[in-house]
């Protein structure tokens, strides 16, 4: 069974801090994703990585960056945290598009981040 | 523009009653379709998926969904709801010709009353 592990379930940080959210998957998936989830807005894509050191901006990349130095690990970085980045952050992974098409994503349990 | 609409923000059903959650999508071609469930404090878990073929798809936990091309819909159903089904449900679409982006609906929260 695919396991996507996010390093923290709950995190409290202060405005202006640099924040790192870590995500690790154990299925050798090429594709990894970071979403934020807010009530009434569903999931919004922040960044996507289709392989090591490769990344693409999603719908709301402003204020965020990512790092993918190893295939199993995808980090989300809040360069200078602001209160409007208080949210639930979800990491996901999946195999690349191939013979079986666009496979479902596998999600971690999320990190609830509060910026004070 | 590509979009997914879940018209019901929340639904309340009695335990043992049937359930239907609605999902409509706007897409250039028939996409891949998914339903996910999110229990409180958890990530999203896949319930079922539609890629092609039979338009009635069976999933886990007794759920099924029916793809209707003419209505651009992919509604989720369950004949008899259990209290443990209380959760938030997300419909999602992804392109069938490559591309990485999956579009999620805003979600429908299901409440189950005894």
C-alpha cells in the first residue's frame, strides 16, 4: 500500500518565519504535489514535481517554493510566512501518465499550519 | 474553462437511508473522473475512478458512481448510509491525454443522523 508521510500534523509558526513542510512517499512515484485546502475552496494546487529537481507552478504558487532533491521527498517552503497562509496543506504522489493513464493521487494526512 | 461543481455544500441523511452526491464537470473531452473521501483530520482516500468502459463504477465501502456523458455528471451513490460515512467527499477530474493537473470540486460534507 502506498504511504505518503507528512512530517507534522500540526504546526504553529510566526509571521515572517521561513517554514518547511516535508513529504515523503515510499512507492517510487515520479509525480508529487502540494495542495492547500481551505473551507469552501476545495484543493488548490501550489506546486507540482514530475521528477527529481523538476517542478511546475500550480494555481497559487505566490509566497511558496519547493525542493525535490530526492525522488521520495518533496518539500514545500514558505519563504516568509504570513497569516493568510494559515491552512491545511496536503501532499500527494502518483505514477506518471503512461499506459494506464492519469492514475489517482495518494495523499498524506495533511499538515494543519497556523501562522500567528 | 475546466471546472468541477459539487452543488451541495453539505447534506444530511439518516443512517440506513440512500445517498446521492452530485458532481458536474466542464471539460474539453471526457476526462478521467474520481471520487475521494476525507475523514476529519485525514488526507483524501480514493473511493472509485472512471477511465472508460462501463459507465457504472463500483468502489470501496459500498459506493458506486455513474458517468453520464450527456449530462457531464459523475454522481456518487450508496444504497444505505452508515454513521461512519460521515466525512467530506470530493469529486475530481484529470485529463485523459497526459498533463498533470487534477481539478477538485469544493467538496460536499455529509452528516449522518441516527
